């Protein structure tokens, strides 16, 4: 098993090289060192979702963000059609877990809103039923 060290005196491996080495296989990071303080933490860490994407997909996502989500700009930059951009975005999206930005309210939240008169008893019951 190959061992790579990042930092002074060691072989530096960037995310692109790591992605190439792992070839899409799951991996964990076991050591993190904060350069400015020299503090090192050793434990298994899941890499960020975007780091798990292929290098080409990372470049594509970066270009998409830099173009402020403009598919028209992506067509121009990559020289591809609208359906091609959409298909690639959909393929990348399938690889990512999305955070629920509107989680179901907890029972305590619903009861608090009911007490404050913000919702009716029927609305409270409906919300509690949906959150099951």
C-alpha cells in the first residue's frame, strides 16, 4: 500500500492526484495537519462530497459556480449543448447528498407555535402527522 505525506519533506499529493489514485473508490482521510500551528489530528475523516467527485466533475462544478449557475455560459465555456450541460449536472447531482434546508419541525416547535397562537390546533396536528 502506497503511503503519501503532505508537507515539508514529504511527497505532496493534491486532491486531483488523490482522486486519480482512488479511482472513484471510497476513501477516508486519517490525518489532518493545520499548517499555521503545526497541530495534527489523527482520526478517520470523511472527505467533503465535492472531493469525492472526479477531477473533471470538480472542474465542471467550479466552472458552474464561477458562471453563477448560467447554463448558457457553461455551453460557451465547454463548447457543448444545453442538454449536455443539464445531463452532466444531473449526473453529478446524483452523486451528492443534499442537506434538507427545510427540516420537519420537532414536536416541541409545533407545540410552542400553537401556544403562541401562530397556528391552529388543526395545523399543529397536520404538521405533527407530516413529520412522522
